[in-house]
């Protein structure tokens, strides 16, 4: 991955620029959407999530490494795990909630659109950088990355995130009884279930099935049951 701009020791890559944009959009949008009664101001919440996401993303990336500590101290954004970042941000919120109580589920509703949008921008950055590539494939829309034609998994991830974000905008009119948090969880689960099956660097189980796909399937089942239960109760009432 070649830097786009070099200023002394500073090197800005395509992925780095997209990541900065994604973080800026996410932070700005989250702060304006968070309106829950709390003893913690929105900026503090977002900061805690950002730190937790970075630590979780780094830990998720270096799990299994023989040099975990040096890897953790490497702040290169390219070496980053999205599932680990989500877990890290969630843990940071849970710790913050122990210190200053707030409504966790209401916060998730506020985070849905910004998080999905940031994920889409970050995935486009991965595609531009040729990082987190897909498995080799010579189909119609294959792209040349890492010395081979491959599935453009980064674009798959970005596309799913965008579609779910658009659904979050439309859903309140069509299904007003379903909170945005469920669409956020469903969108993340759908990405893990579909996209990780085409990613070259995912941890695999038997017959190439990815571990994260099982997690995505489980979350998708939970979300589907929640949506169907809510719709059933609405029809009965």
C-alpha cells in the first residue's frame, strides 16, 4: 500500500484517509444523535467507544501472534479487526455505564446510522488500499489484488452497510415498532455471515466455514426472532 501524501515522517494512505473520514463522520454524527439522559456527555461516550474500539481491534488482529505486546503497540490502522473493534467498544460502554449510568439500548439506537456509515467508508478505504482481500476468483466483477483476481469483499462489506443504513432511514415509517438497534445488529451479523465467507484471512473451521460466520448466523437468528415477535405482538394488539 503506497502512501498518497508524504510530509516528513507522516504518510497518508488511501485507507488511512478513509479511516480518518469515517471516524470524523461517526464522531460528529454520534454526538448529535445521542440525546439520552445521562451523567456522561456525548463526547465522553464517543471517546470511550473510540478507545475501546481501537484496543479491541488491535487485540482481535494480533490474537495468536507470537509477539502480542509489540503488535499491540503498533498503531498502524491497517492491522485492525472490525469484530474485535465492536467487542472493544461494547466493553468500554459497559465499563462506562458502571461509573455513570445511562440507557445502553437507547444509545445503540443513536449509534446505528453513524456506525453503519463509518463501516462503509472504512471498507472502501480497504478496497482502495488492496487490504483485507478476498479469496481468489475469476468471476465477472473480480478485482486484481495481492497478485491475483479476487472477490472484492471490501465492496461487499461497504454495500451491505450502506443498504442497512438506508433501511434504518426507511424502517421507522414501515416498521415503527422495531428500534434501530436491531437493524444495526442485523447489519453487522449479515456482513459477518456473507462477507467473511469470501475473505482470505478469516479464521476457518471444517470445510472452510469461518468462525465469525457462525457468530453472524447466531446474531441474525436472534434479530429475526426479535423482529418477528414484535410484529406478532403488534398484529395481536
